[in-house]
């Protein structure tokens, strides 16, 4: 019986056998652990996570929030005073 994660893996086209192999690979585990440590240092609490000029952007449920943030960052980059 497949786990939910394995079903998703299979659905997106990754062979379950490869997924299981990678899950047990010490190098893969180390990369994941390092990514989690880095995310914790940056205050990231989930994915996807976006940063604009070093400032976190927490995704809204619609595209409007992202459009507004992009416009704000564009104006901020063009400002003569910071």
C-alpha cells in the first residue's frame, strides 16, 4: 500500500522505487536537513516562500497580493531615498 506522499510522487511522474531510495540516501537527508536549518534561520515557516530584497513575502490566497508587492518593490527600487 502506498503512502499519500508516494501517491503524489507517482502522480507527478517520479518512480516510487526511486523516491524510496532517495528517502534513505544520507546525502539527500543531509541536503534536506540543511535546507530546513536555513529556512529556520530565515524565519520561513512553509513553502513556497518568497523574499523581495531580503524581506519575506507571505503569500495571499489570490494573485492580487503578489501583484501589489511587486509594484511596491519596483517603486521602492526606483526611489531616491530609502
